[in-house]
């Protein structure tokens, strides 16, 4: 898709099809009109090309219900029915077939626009869940969201300060961080000068990492400068 949102508009009425295409274009998406069920199926032969289908039910060639059935339950795109059929029984039947929404003609332009945005957003969240934010270095796995750390496959319990120090070091493994850098990242406060606070926390962090894997060295001291991860 390359970020392009293409929406297939299956509607045999020229004026209504044109209006729906205008709504889609005004929202920044790319509409493609189809005027029969047969034409729609030709377009839908490549399902991956489409982000959504707006589908009338009463169509020449193949009906909207047939197209919906052809798309199948495992499709990865939303289908919104836009039909003059307003009977409750029809709506329920089509929704049970797998339609994501049902809009009755005549429709409100703003409502159609809003429902398109809502369903596109829902399918994006399902298709592309938020990636797990994590950092890795050697056999250390640090999860930024859950604030957990594992080393050599074993969980390591860190304090909030120790976690903040390790996260900063792992963010740029080759960079040397001064005590001031580490203090301000872990405490969120100004560094007032030389004390043993950072030294103690780095020492405790080293011990915990070494307990999980005694064979590896993770943090090195760069004398007169600060700390970095050991290459």
C-alpha cells in the first residue's frame, strides 16, 4: 500500500458514486468507482490493494451480498454497506454476514466521512499493533514499556534509578556518558557536583548484571570521562 489509502466505491448510481468519491478524496484518501458487482469483483481480485470497500446491495451483475460473501470472513479490510434498504431484518442479516457498518440512504455526508475514518483507524490498529519498544545489547533485553530487564534469559530486578541508567547506556552503546548525564537522566534533576551517588548505582547495576551472567562484562569506566557499555 505504501501509505496510500485506496477505497473501492461500489455503487451503480452515478451521482451517489460521485458524491462518495468526493467525500473520500476530501478526507485525503484515493477513491476508485465501480458501477456493478461484476466490476467490483475484478478490482477485488487483489484484496491487498484496498483499504476499504463502500458497498451498495442492489447492484447489476452481482449483488452486494454476493460480494460480501466472496470477500470472506478473513479479509483484512473493512466493508461499509451504503444501501436504500432500510429494513431492520436486512441490516441484521448483512451485519451477521460480516459487514462492519450499515448506512442507510439518503445519508449525511459528515456521518459517512466520520465512519470511514473510524473503521480505517480500527483496522490499522488491528493490522499494525504498536511495536514492542525494547533495547538489546549482548544478552541484555530491556523492555521500555514494561520496565523489565532480562540477562542471559533470566529476569533481573532493577531499581527505577538503575533501570534509567541502563536504558541511557543501551540507547547509544558506544557513547561515553558523564556522571552528570547519568544523574540528570535517572533523577531528572540538575547535577550539583561530585558525589558518590552515580558511582554506587553503577556499581550495584554491575553486580546485578554479573550475577545473571558472570562470564560477561557490560559496563566499563572511562577514567576522567564517565561510563559506557563495554564492546
